[in-house]
C-alpha cells in the first residue's frame, strides 16, 4: 500500500476513465484510509480494496491512463499473494 500511495502521490493522475473518485485528493484519502486500516489489522474494508484493485476496477483504470499500468499489475499481484487477503 505504501508503494501504491507513493506512485499516486508522486505524479498527476488521470481520473478520466473511472467514476469512483472526483479528485486526486479523494483517491489519496481513500488509499491512506485503506493503508491505515491494514496497518492496524482492520480488515473491515478489505472487500472494497479488492474491488478497487480488480482488473477493471478504478485503480486499474487510473494506472492505465496515467502510465503506470505495469507497476500496478505488479503491486496488485503482490497484494493478492500476500497474507493481507484471507482465503475466500
């Protein structure tokens, strides 16, 4: 999550092709909330984070249109493989 936040905060993000966030500030606020919750062991929004990271999710759309899709795929795959996700 820290790497994801660093990417999003490191340059301007194109929000054109998604409808979840009205501004980059909304995006950063949401990602910070997810990161903070995970750091505290709070998984109450985990399903929302999973949805956000889907191949057709808002974050994928943002990554694709902002030029960091390869990094997104790598980070999403690492999160999928991590112990953050409980078995479904």
